């Protein structure tokens, strides 16, 4: 049910993003605003990435004889591509905005620009709260990134709306000569604020790709292994953990000595169940391996 809900939310987000993107490009051309064109292109790229994320969410639950360890590793790759493209697009827009400032700015049709910004702000606010509410129950990295993208898009458009209204009020006044600089100036400020946001996702995705052990999960698994080793007379233990997308990969080795009594297979399975219950979050996304050995070399 969670996966189905995640896909429904992503589908609705894609539809809304396509509408915003197409509207942004159209109104940007009509008004002559590079900021609105950037907003539209940003939304179009985000829609393409969300569509890719939707494909991955459908792929992850499947089983395959060729991918016997699952498709979890694809999730951080998609997140890295998504966030990397958004950061690159923002950096490119920053360069264009600076160039426009240096060449005298751009004349705008403020009526088109204000109408666009007002409508898109409403759409962004609705999709932000809708996605955030849905993800409280799902806890999806894809939905979290999608919610951040709506927040970014809404922030961009709200700032554009304020800038366009202020610039429109300057027409016919002594400050009218400054109005051509409003569009590129606000775009410079926005891109400088937006560029760091997807970089956080890039960092998190790289940690998953390079199998960096999550601190909280590492500590929980070590504590569970330490307790089991102490209770059941094992001399030592080794633990290895990694997070790959939504998957948690855990390996535990309990190392016995010459005096350790292993008992029956059923007793070893009981120890496994005990450790698994203590770690928690059992399910398809938890890959838990618990091995018993008398030689530490098999645990390295």
C-alpha cells in the first residue's frame, strides 16, 4: 500500500509539474522574463526526474534472477542525477542572469509576469503540503526530494511575484530606469540561494553509493551484536552496515571460542531472531545476515 501511495503522489506531482513547466516557458516568452523561463525549465527538468523516480519505485519491489540483490542501488543514482541536474541548471541560470545585468537588463511585460507568478505560487503551495503530508506516512527519499523541489519552485516564484509587483509600481516614476534590472537581479539572488539545496541531496546520495555506514544504524547493530555475544557466550563479534536508498544492509558475525557451545541449529536461529527483533525495522528493505564462526578470518 505504501509503494502504491508513493506512486500515486509522484504521478500527481508529475502532472502538476508539467503544467507549471509548460506555463512557465510560455509566459516567460510572452513577458520577456528570463526568470520565468528558468522557472519553467526548472519545472520541466524536475518533471523528467520525477518520472524517472516513478519508474524506479515500480522497479524496486520486483524480483529478478539477474539482480538477485534487488534494485535498491538504483535509487541513490537517480537522486544523484536529479539533484546534480537541478544544481547545474541553477548555476547556468546564475551565469545568464549576471550577463543580463551587465548588458542593461531586460524590458518586461509585467502584467503577464505577475499573472503567471500568482497562479504558480498557489500550485506550488498546494503540492508542497500535499506531498509533505503524504510522505509523513511513507518516508520516501524520492517524495522528500520532490517536496523540496516544490518548496524551491514556490520560493522562486513567490520572490519573482514580489519583484515583479515592486518593479511594476516603479513604472512612470523617477526610478523607472531601474525596472529592466529587476528580472535578472532577482534571478541572481534566487540561484545563489537555491544552488546549495540540491547539493545536500548530492552528498546524501554519494554516501549511499559509496556505502558509508550510517552512524545511528551502526550503533544500533553493534549494541545488538554486543548484547547477543555476551548473553550466549561468544568471544567476539563483527558488524558491517550500509544504507543503499531505502534498503538497510546488515551483516553480523558472532565469533566463538573453543569453549563456546553452539547447540542445535534451532538455537542458532533463535539467536538470529533475537538479534533481528532488537534491531527492528524488519521487512523487505532490511537485508540481515547473521553468521556464526570459530575463526575470526571468516568475519573480515
